[in-house]
């Protein structure tokens, strides 16, 4: 009943909003003084996080997909790892400095962060890929460039720290329940990530590896996002066509543009979608 009221209110508001060219229609709890009871209820529901306006044309797109694929609009969901599924428990620069102090690291956290960003943005000339196997050469370069410390013992302590559950947390605490609901609904799931071979044991340490039917890691696939190859590999692992999958990630270039170049749908984490429950409901799976 509440959903019907929201839809009814949305239909009445749509003509008034149609003139706002290019504007993302997200209601933040404000409403005009002269609204009907239904539209007021809709605004209140949106303010409470129950619903969110879609971009212009999105509703028509979902209707189009349902006409082709049925009530569940995608057969597979791909998820980026760092920044979407997982996040560091502490700021990187803080960890680099805290562990590095006993090895003589004197840079401030701001200096470490600035140097890290510079190093990470530089072309990696030693190989075609940054993450080859365990990624050690690349990360040694990043650590020494960020901190000015080339002590191998320091590097190993940092490297091992980031393989443990102490270093990472889930971005969405409700993720487990959502992925279980997706799999019960027959939706296949995969992690698609630019990462080294530590990703699989890390997912196991965080006890979320069983949420996924496959993992496509750039170090194993020998292709890094936005290269479409890694997305096509994920499709192959799950046995789906690119147009049947949607990828969720926090990097517009690597995740959104890369997935779309492969023929997949793609949504930007933190902009198009804000939780895995929202992802599930968008494709037609109730959680």
C-alpha cells in the first residue's frame, strides 16, 4: 500500500519536475507548502530513506529491462572490492606512519598521503600490470615512495597487515543478508577487482567469500579495470552475457566506464546507489 502511495505521489509530481533539465531528482525531505496528503507522505518516506528519486529516464529504463528479462532485471551482480565492498579500518597514512615510526619514518600523515597519491598516479613501467601475482614489487615502490623508507622488514610488516581482517571492514554492514537474498533469488554474484592475489584469503578472513559465486582478480586475469577483459572474464565465470550483468563500483573510470565498454550495466557506488539493499531492490529482489 505504501509503495502504491509513493508511486501515485511520484506520478503527480513528475510533470512539475520535468522542466528541470539534467537535474537528478532526489527528494531530501523538503516539500512545497501546498501538497496533497499523498505527496507529503511520499516526501516523508524519502526523507526517512525509504525511497529515492531516480535520474531522468531511469524508470523507463527499468520498465524496458523488465519487459525483456522479467521481474528481476539482471541475472548477475559484480562488485568492486576496495571502496565498495571493503574499506580500510584506519586511514592509510596513519597506518604507514604508526608502523613506520619504529623504522625511522618521520613524514607526517599529510606528507605520506600526498606522496602516496603522487606515486600511485605515476605510470608503472616495470610490467604491463601493477598487480602481478602477489603485487610485491608495485607495493614496495608505493611504500618507499610514500614514506622514504626502503626497509624490507617495514614493508613486510605493512604488507602482511593488509592481508588481515584487522585492516579492513565491510562498507555495508547489511551486505551479508543482501547477498544471501540475491543468491536465493537466483542472481549470481562476483567480485571484480584490481587487486593482487591477497584478495581471496582476505575475503575468507572477513568471512564473506561464500557470498560470491566467483572472483575475478586483475592479478589472475592479467587485465586491470577499465580493461573490458576482466568484466568479460567475470561473465564467463558466471555463465552470463554482459548485458545480463550490472557492476557496482566507486570509480567512474574503472568501474562504470570499464563495465559499460564490456557491455555490462554499471552503477556508481555512493552516487547511483548507496547500499547493497538498494542494488537488490533496483533489480527486483526484495530483501
